[in-house]
C-alpha cells in the first residue's frame, strides 16, 4: 500500500525531532491510535523536511493488513517509538503498488509478477515462484511487497538476468526474448554453440533434469526467427509426446500436432481414398509434427499380412 499526503513535522520544543527527515526515513505510521504499521517515507517535493515545516510525501506501508479500512478522509500521525514527531492528512491511497516484473512475497516465498488483470472487479496477478518456476494465479491482496534489499532469491534472480542479458547482447540471440522462461546460462551456451556451427547436426546429451527440452525449444525458436527452418519433425517415445507438445506450447508458443500409429493409419486410409491426379502426402498437412518412434518404425513382416500390405504400411514410415 502507498499513501500520498501532507505532513507537518513538530518542532523539537514541542517534543518532535531535532533533525530534518529525508527520503528513506522509516518511522511508524499510526491511525486511530491503535492501528499501526512500519513505513518507508519518500519526500516528493524537495530533498528534506525540517522540524516545524510541512511537506508532500509518499508513505509505503510495510504491513497493509494492519491498517485495513483507511480512507482519504483519515488523519494520521508519524511516531518514533512512542514519541509523536509529525501529523498528516491523506490525498491518495494506492492499495496495490505492484507492476509487471516486481519481486513480491507469496506465502513468504519469493515470486515475480508476470501479469496483472481485473476480472469482475477482482484484481488478480499471475506470478512465477522463483524457487521452483511454478506459475500461479492469485488475488493481488495475497501478495506482499519485497522489502529486503538483497534477499538470496533476488541476488540469484538479478545475477542470472544480468548473465542472460550479457549473453544475448554479445551473441544477438533472440529466442530467449520470444519465450516466457528465464533460460539458465548452460542452456544459452548450448544455443550459442548450435547457432555457431557450420552444420546444424548436434546431439544434446545433458544430465536428467538439466532442461534438454528447453534447449531444443530455444534452438528451434532461434532457427524459426532467423528463417532457417519452416517444417519441424520431433521424434520421441510415445510416453513423451504429450509432454513435448505441452512444453513447446507453454514455453515457446509453438503449436505441434501429434501423430501416433492410429493417426497415421487413419490419415493413410483417408488420403488413399482421395481421387486426385497426384498422390497426397499427409506429412505435408502440418509444418510442426510430433511423432512417436514406434509409429515410424517400418515392418519387415507381420503375421497374417501379405507383402503388399506390409509395403503399404511402410509407405509413410522411415
């Protein structure tokens, strides 16, 4: 919560401060006597306010729930311990001072604000948990401001962001900018190595959990942006087809169509019944396809099938 208002500092002879206050001053905000919160003051006009003078300030309330219900008609006091040093009036109240990219606290865990929205009068936020990368939707009033100047998560976040910014500036890689993830340094290095190669034939063989799908998505995205590829065939085990489709859509906004054995058989029958001067190839119906390894395996023979049937089956397989 942020409050804009006017304050009057007491003179030292009246029990107030002896020295001026400056931006960054952290006293206690009091309203109606028993509603209090720590706060952070920013001076909006000039550089300081001397005892006995008035000034326009912005007050960042560090514990908004402790002064719920406050309105612009309220009057407040500023105290240091039990000593009242100033009084003031409110001109504006901003309940949720969040914007996209802010670091916040959600259930006492560090998070980043990805998106803000208002649905049927309810203010909501989409956030990314920095600890595990989980994306969540929540009400804005469930978020708290991140006041620690150098929390562990913030240091890690800023360090990785600076590393990524430097890598992209040096190599002009655009794929990280077109995705909704924050790639790790080793993933960007893999992207750079592939794009610097004369021939684009690489084996990505990182350890389990190191993000091979992300590295592959970054490479595909970069090649598409540069106009290097138009059609993509991803061949994976059947159990991984859905995972690849979801991750490429969620992280890179790339739509892939799933081709399993049933799909291939169905399309082969459909296209074989089409009368046309030239033969149809259903592999050309989509530019981005995920197919299972089992679906692409050719047959040498099958019990109960003639050689002609086997050749027909292998027609659309590798």
